[in-house]
C-alpha cells in the first residue's frame, strides 16, 4: 500500500509504542522513512533496534524547536531522496501528570510545556514543512489523539486540553495546507492503549478494562491502530482531511453496555 512512499515517523520509544507498530507496518507495506524523537527520549528507548529492523535512519529532533524541525525535514528529504509523503505525529508529555499534580491546581509552567510538546509541536511541524514545501501533494499527516479532547476524563488532566488543541490544529492547519498543497491532515482518536506513556496514568488499568467492556468490538490495540494509520497514509484515503477519526471499537458512540450494567446491578 505504501510502495514508493517516503515518511517521517515520530515517537517510537519501545515495542509497546503505537509509533513503533506504525513503523513496522509501514516497512511491511513498502515505505521508506526516517525515525525521529527527542534526544532524551532516544536515550531512554530502544529506537536503534527499530531502525535496524526497518532499515531506517534516525534523525533526532526536539519537536518544539523550529531549528531542529527544519533540520529534520531538510535532512529527511536528502536521506530519502525526495519530498515526504506521510508524517506520523505521536508526541505527548505532561509534567503535571508525571508529578501527580491535580487538574484544579496545575503548575502553569508545566501546563505550558504540556501544550507545547503535545499540541503546538504539530503546528510547528506543519509550519516548517509548508515553508520548506517538504510534503508532496496529496501527502498525509496523522496525529494521535484521545477522546478526552472531546469529553471529560478527570484522570487525563491537562493532556485533555492538549489533545483538544491538537484536534483544533488538525482542522485549522488542515484547511490551509489542503488549499495550498492538497496535503491532508487528520487525527486518530485511539482506544486506551497499553503503551509506556499510557500505562503511567493513574487508574489506567481500571479504565482500560472499563472501556473494553463498553466497546462492542473491545479496545482497539496498537497493531490495529497502526493498520488504520497505514490506510490514512495510503492513496486510498486521499479525500479524507481535517477529521478526528475514532479508532476505538465503537466506544465513542456507545452509551452503556450490558456488561457494565450487570456489574452495577449486583
């Protein structure tokens, strides 16, 4: 599905990462790509193993830094031999969550960091790419989101605000990039997924099980999310843009399930 396409995949940390699965699937489907992550994340993760198995080059970049993003898009085109056809934005971080600071008493310096890393980084990435004309016509950018952008999930803290901003950037920048270069920009709102980052959220296991019991198809896993991302990178979805697409086994449109009702009825 991706034969002849060139890409940039951000956020692969370890084999549990959705971005890691996307890279594996993209490689299977014939794409060539570079891997990128913040230098500190690269020291913590296993990205070199992924680079070896997918025959990819690693280009470190802080996604909040315009200069480093400019280098990322410029060097990626040199390495891959042409313009970029697809980009995965799989970037998110909240110091408030890491330090267990409640939403009603946020550290605002941390809050600004959450928004910059998790949402504004997408705007910066798209802005740099557009200025460099680095993405080919009908190229595809996919950002990973979560339903807390749309509904109240107390445990998701300031990341909910960051994801809401992320989805707004998808719509707003998607319009401008679509008009200018036919580049499409979408977000995928994924089920709770047992990644290294997701599992660090307090109460995650309980909510994972709850969501699984509500969703008629069960929670969508990292592998199936990767499959979905591949379809969005492909030419089969070339008229889909500015959308937040739920990939959650039906959770987002299910009010209640019999399994949950039976638990409360005991």
